[in-house]
C-alpha cells in the first residue's frame, strides 16, 4: 500500500468514526413518539393492545432504539425485513407491515463509502414503526387479527395466549427475530401442505388462491396443540379421521348438520361412550316434528318406540291418557326413544360434553353415507363405522373386547363407559384439504362460509395474498 493510499484510508476511518452516533441521541424522539398516538397504529382494539405493548417495551429499554444502531442497520433490522417478506409464505401481505417503506428508507440512506447511514431525524419513527411491524406480524401468525365468530357465531376459536413483550425482547436482545416469529405459526401437516400449495398456485394459477388463503387462516384459528391422539372432523369434506401424531389411524365418512341446522365448529374432549342409548328428543325437534306427527297419527309413538316421561323423575306415562291437541297437556313432558336397532342414535354414541349438546353417534340409516353431499342431520355427527370407533376409543381397556362391545351395542339396556384417557375432538371447516400425496382436494361449501369469510377478508383488506 502506498503512503498516499494509507493516508486516504486513515482519513476515511477517522471520518467514519466522527459520524458515530450515540444511541442516546434518539431517546427524546422515541419517547415523544411513544407518548403519542401515531396514525400508522391501527385504531382497533388489537392495534391499541399492540401499541400498549410497544410503549412498555421502549420504556423498559429507556427509549433506546431496537433496530438501528446509531445511524446504521443491525442484523435484527435485516432479519425483520426478510421475515416480513416471508409473510407471503403464510398467505399474508408484506405491504401490511410496511416492508416496502422500510426498504425504501434503507435504499435512500445508502452511501458509497459508509454503507447505510439513516438521517438522524428519521431514526425514532423508523425504529418505532419496525417494532409495530414485528408485533403486527406476530399477532397475525397467532390468529389474533380476525375471529371465526365473524363468519358464524357457533364457530369457536382457540384464543392463543402469548407474551409478545417478552417475545419481542428475545427477538431484539437475543438476535432471534426469525425464530421468535416462525414458532408462532401452526406446525400441522395440513398448514405446511397448504403453504406448498400456495407457492404452486402463485406459480401456476388454477383459481384457488383465495380458498387456500382462507384455509391457512382457519388453521391459524385452530388450537396449536391438537393432542398426541385426536379425532379430526372436517365438516365440508364429510370426513372423520382419528389421528395419531401425523398419521391417520382410522378414517370414515360422516353425516353433518343441514345448512339450516349447522354443526357447530369447536374443540372439546371425548370422555365417555354410551351403548344402547336412549335418544332424548330435543325440544325443537319435538315441537316441530314429533308432536305434529303424533296429533295426526296416534300410533306414531308406539310404532317408533318413543316413551313419554313425566315432569318429575323418569316415570313413563301412558300416552293414551294425553290430549295431544292441548298444548298445555304436553308442556314439560319429555320424550325419548328407547334403545334398539331403529333408535335415531343407532347402537352407540360418543360424548364430549359441550353446551351445544352435539356428539358423535351411530345411525340406522346407513344408506345415507353413500350420498356425495351429507349435510343431512340436525347438528350432531353420524359416523359410518361406529364399531371401529368404539373399539379404538376403548382399546386401552382390555376388558372391552370386540365381543363385549358388540353385546353392549345390542343389549337394549343403556350403559355408559368412561374413557381411561380423554380424547380431543376437533370439528373444523376446511374447504382445501391436503392429501397424503401432497395434492389438494377442494370441497364444496355447504354452509356458505367461504363466501362470508372472503367478504370479511376483502373488507379488512389486510391478509390478502
């Protein structure tokens, strides 16, 4: 190196050092922003929650910047911009997180000899916006930004609890931006399969983009931990799978609620099985179907093995002494169909107690399973192979042999059996389903939820791909 070149190099180093900015120079600017309500913070409840988290974050770090060091970039800043672009792989829109704005500022701040040098006056807001982008993206991955109850009031989600303040600290202080965000996304094989399908759809469009995006969001609504073993019911596919980890141990067709008597969507735990069950006729079915038939046909009850139970206890009443045309005479009475081959619940029902009073059960009308569209019930779920399901859920109770299960189903006497271990049951609505070979089956939309969901997403204008 020549003497002149050495002098130039030293001069450049001195010049660079002279531009080193103490991060304390940014404190007043960040504090001023934290005390305000910037227009770029969402005005809804979630936006206010995230802004509260951000304010506490900066207060804890004494309003020092998190993503900028002096006037230059940090590895955390670069990682965050990369992850905001990566949001596309989750069916989210990078523009929602201002990634274009961040890149533009960084590009405008490039200097030939010094690299990125952000203007001092822009650092506080840039840093605050990037923190909000991190929180906004984290909230979207958690499914906080929308609710399935906006689609249908009986579609219950699983609110994810997470300490975003602590997560943000780990991301910045531990340089773990990517890890702290990606671990918030679902890890279910269906979600990963839909991510692959999304990439394929964008490369070679087939018209299913919106359907894939909606179903990715529905998996973000679902519980993150479905269980080591669990029952998964996909309503629009009319399908039940018993899953062991990522492998289906049992699969069968199901019949679900009619469009005007929709099966609710929720998660619970199966706790017991009832063999040779009574069917306690629900009040709406009793009022709208059973009683009108009894008025027209006095033999309807006996022909269908239906008992009338008094208002106190389980005393069975002789129906011939009741004036069926008098509404007051039937008020308070309960009606139940006795166990037997023609019982509406078939020979067994599977109970996961819930306020919807929905359960799985057998049915005497097996022929309906051969229909392509099987939204035919009053809300409960009829299973195609109840014997196999009973054998599976009681498989850890050796005394319940196949022979004993068969005998209990045909005993004509109701018997409840408690499961040794509760079995999670998840009832969902996925109209894009990844098959074992990686292909995607797109189902019909029997409840019209895709249309409602698409309108909500369009109105929000925030998670379109």
